C-alpha cells in the first residue's frame, strides 16, 4: 500500500521524501516497481476479463450472483461471491434491468365497489368460509406469464390457480372454477379479491357460482 501511494504521487513529489514520510526506503520502492503485479493482482485481472465476458453475454442483465454461478458452472472457477462483487465494482460493471413493471390492478372508475365483508381480516374459523384471490406475473425471457390464485384463508392453502399470457376475465374465472371443482364449497362462502382489471369478472362468473356459493 505504501509503495502504491509513492507510485501514485511520484510525478508530483520526489521519491525520497515520500519514502521517508511513509517509513520505507527508496531502494525498497524501486525494487517493488521491478517485481510487477502480485499473483493476487494477476488473478484479479484474469477474473475481471472473464467477468466482462459473462456480463456482455447477458446483455448487462447479470449481477454478481449470476456471474458467480457462470464462473463456477462454465469456467470451473471457485471464488467467493464477494470477490466477484468487488471486481465488478472496480470495473464499473452493474446489473441492468430491461424489464418493466406490470400493473395487475387497474380500478374501473365506471363501477362502484361492493361492500367488503372480509374487512381485511386474515383468518377464518373453518375451511371454505373465506377465499381470497390475487394475480401476479412471472417474467420470462419471452415475456410475462400471469398467475391467478385462489387461497383458502383458513389453511392458507392455494385451492385454485390458472396461468396464461394475458389478464383477461377467463384467467381469474378459471382459477375460481378449479377451486370450486376441488373443494365443492357450500352456500355462504365469501370470495374476496381486489379491484382488479378483469372488467366483467362478476358477470361472467356469477352464473357458475350462484348455485353453490355467494360470490362477493
């Protein structure tokens, strides 16, 4: 470290006073300059080159965890993840996300929200008393897949689900249909969801629910 500091300042100050202030000899500094980079520094240089290649091959998407995995699985290089992160910072490499967020809840301003019988309660006394539903998305290399789920509040178990490349009404109605087929609930079940973007869900699903449950 002391020799590197002398090397960085030698264009502005004489080596001898710098060495005296830092407690080393000028001869020691000159010997250091002839030794060249340490083994560790040479390894870091080689690793940085491989990290650059993996980062470019991922179009800049990969961060230190994925680069660390590629170094192990592709190159057979076993090093710590923290070292990979340090070398990436030193090289000015960072993960770049090309994915945009997706809104799965879009309120319909033309409709009036019904009363909320659940009132944000997250418990139920028995199975098939309260079901809650939601939609999430799963990013893939070819786009987004949308996942709709129905959860029994009593057991916290997923009782119905559906996946599709769209967020149309049938996505959530298919998830609810699976839940009904698997659980055969009695009348009085509350099916609760947020103010989603599936306009017409109530109308399209009410006919298959009215004979068995009260959909809300």
